[in-house]
């Protein structure tokens, strides 16, 4: 039985080639920042059934400064192109995009879908929803752009998922003023005080409608970090009203 081996890039202290116990080789290429830009499944030495870094199996493209290059606040992304079959003669690739949030985590991933008709325009299947939960990180009116065609649910369907915030669990939520929007309307973030979590709604239309419905339903407005306001919330949740 053979042994797996690795050839190291000593600048990056990472392997640029690996060979499995059966003698099948894989290689990767790095950019100046140490990111993998190409990967090739090469097969056995002397064979012709694999790929090379000149005609790789996988290509990676990084657009992390997109907002600066384009002058528009579009999200950064990593593009991955994966060859469907080994060999330079194969020109069919599967493409995916991982769009990143401000922390560098994947906010949404979209991959190729079968076109509606032969030679029709490209279609995509996207993961994720437009509502993201984060501990103690709340934001309304994010400028993150998302493809509307990638959203599977309508506004009304997504509002139905959120209506507990102004109906059955209204007293667990607070609208905290955080300034003024460009149109002059108040800006809020939404806090679930029962678990000390915030709600991120990365869609301006949905965020505005959620805010409108919460205000219409009488959801508390204030800063839960202020002692007296928190005391009033606790009294209401306990059903005691004012002292």
C-alpha cells in the first residue's frame, strides 16, 4: 500500500502538490496573498486522463474590493468555476458565486441552474434568505444588493414568517431609534429582548414594511439599555403595568 505525500510551498508553508496512496496527483496555484486560484486533478504521472494548472479543474476568482473598484456598494464575492469533465477539450463549466458580508462570511451562494429553454438565458439557484439572525448585531436598511430573481418567497410570504414580532411576541421586541434615514424617516434596529438577539433584514422594502407594521401594532420604541425603559418593559411583560 502506498503512502500519501505532499510537496510544500515554503513561502506559504502549504502544500502545492499532493499525491494519494494510489499515485493520483493534485496541484494548486496561489496568488501573492496565498489564496488558491487554480486546482488541478492530474491523475497518475505519465497519464493523460487528468487536468493541468494550464487547463485546471477548478478556477477561483476573488472580487473582494468590488465596492472600491466599481464605486458602488455591491457585495464582495468569490467566483468558482468547476470543469464538468476532465480534459482541456471539455468546455462545459459549473459556476457558482459566494457573496460575502462585511465580516467575510458567506451571506448568499448562487449556482448554475438548468435554463428554461435550450440556449436560453442563464438561471441561478440561491441559498439563504433575506433575514439573518446575529447576536447583538442589528441593522435595518442594509445596502447589500441581492438579485430579486434569487428570492424564492414574495414580500407577503416573508412578512408572514416575521409577523410574530408584532403579534404573538410583540412584547418581546423593541424598536430602538438609531438615527434618521436619507428620506428623513426615523431609523430603527429591532431587538428581541427575550434572548438579547437582533434581527438583520437585508432588504430595504421588507425592512420598511416590517418597521411600519411594528409601529402600527404598538411595539415598544426606546433603548432597552436605559434602566427605566427596561424596567417598564419588564413590568409590562409581567402584566403589572405601572408601579
